[in-house]
C-alpha cells in the first residue's frame, strides 16, 4: 500500500490547480502527491468563464475574451464596455492539456486513472480505496460532489444553474465578436429565472446557451427549442450548423459544505462550496481559494480550520431565499441592478471584492421588498 503526503481526488479545475500550485512552490518540493481520477481528461467536457482586470495567468490558454458585454431585460437593452475587465473563456481540453503536461512532469506527482470507491479516516493516515488499489495519505482533498447531500437538508435552499448550449456556425454574419451576451432576460420567463447566454468566436460562430436558475431541470427538448426560438426570433437566423453541444448543472446554495471537512480531509471545488452561490461561477473563485489554501497549508493547521464565512455568504443566502420562494423575480432583480449601476461595479461585487460602501450601492439598486422579506424570515 503506497502512502502519500497529499492525495487529490478528481482532476478538474480545483484538483489540477491545487496540484500545479503544490508542484510550483519550493515549500512542498519534498511532499509526495497522488492524483486520482476515473477519466483520462482528453475530452473537451466543459467551458469555464470569468472576468478579470488586465492580463492574467490563464491568458496563454484562453479560447477567447471579450471587452464588452450585452445585458437585456424587459425594459433594458444594454451594450457596454467593461473596461478594465475582460470577459474570458477557457475550454476544458486546453486547460487539461496545459496543466496535465506540467503536473505529470513533476517528480513528486503520481497520476493514477482509477475511480475512488471509498474514503476512510482512521486514527492516522486517511485510507483511499479504488476498485483495484488502496492508498493512504496524511491529507486528502476531495472534489467529488454529491448533489443528494445538499438536497436532503432543508435549512438552506438549493437551486440549480442548469443549461444546454449549442456551438453553432451560421451562413450569415450575425454575431458581434467583440461582445459577450452576459444575460438576455428578454426571452419568456415562464415563472422561472431564465436567460440566454451567447459567446461569439467570430461573426459566424458562437456558443448559444439556454440557462435557468431554478429548482428543477427541464426535458432536453425544452432547452433546444428555446435555443431555436432565440436564433430565429432574436437573431433572425434559420440557416446554421450545430458543431458541438454542452450541458451542465451547478448547485446554487449557501449550504455549509465545510461541515463535512475534517482535520485531514477537505472537500474542494464545487464539493467544497467554491461555486459562487448566487451565480454558479466557479472557476475564478476556485483559483482564489487555491491561492488561499496554499498559504494555509504552510501553517500546517488542521484542514477543518480553513473555511471562514464572510459577508458575501449572507448576501448570496438572501438572493437564493428570494429565488427559491419566488423564482420569477430573478429577471427584475438583475435588470434593476444593470439599470442603476455600472457593470464594472456589479462584476466587482460578484467577484467578492467590494468595500462596504460599494456593497450598499449594490444593495440600494435592488428591489427592496423581496430582500427585506427574506431578511425578516431569516432573522425570525
């Protein structure tokens, strides 16, 4: 049975960013690291998007970036620059190819392509089992997410950010390649929070995605019919080719994932609650969490002490309470924000980087009664 200082379960964004950070810091040179994943990571299984000021460490592997965004609601149609931000897109396959090449060349990394079947915390090392092997580790970082874990509790609402997207190529030039459609709420809401999301790669190619923040998912045909309607009615396009498809589902909840951490086992990524609860954006927050975790590991404290609840947790909780009880209000809340505040401030707030005064500017731009009612219910 092989023993390691660190075992990382799952080679997604969280697992690979953590492994890369460990192998590029001299403090961890002597540490042995095992990465376990059931897949070989050779498929383009997802895309990640985030916004960032200026140049960043992922720029070399970006698929595309946009200096402008578009937002639409019932009464608002806004095309705007987000300078000094850029909205950036990273394909899963480009991320895997880049980071796996770097990580697998490190002498203290062991890569095993097997599915983990059990994690058992004993008195000293943690035992990690696959179908054919057993490993022990001093510390284990687990990115395996169990949706049922959060659905089984009632204290915190659980919504899903669920989506289906088509990568399309059109005959005519219909896309603005300098502008990403951040949220287009002009489509029928049907009692939910629904919007279209468009990432153009050229004037004739784009990812067109139908996204919902709601409790329940839809049948596949409902997503696809909505995309067809948007292409035909909003963009005036009937002649196009579908190159690829993607689907996804991200939990939106303020549930305390950290309660499942122990002194030697820590959940990371979506399994650790690293997805932004109010929006589902995960990648950039994961990068920030990994940076914070690196400093924490050097202090050699128990992993259970890493998590700290901040003001944004409360802000997210109130929004989720509102959308859980009145799911149709998402459009009016986001439209009110974009009507009254600059997109740069909104992005800064969603990036959890605002001062208290800036928080108040955001809060004051939202419809008052839904948030006051949600606050009252939480207090009493």
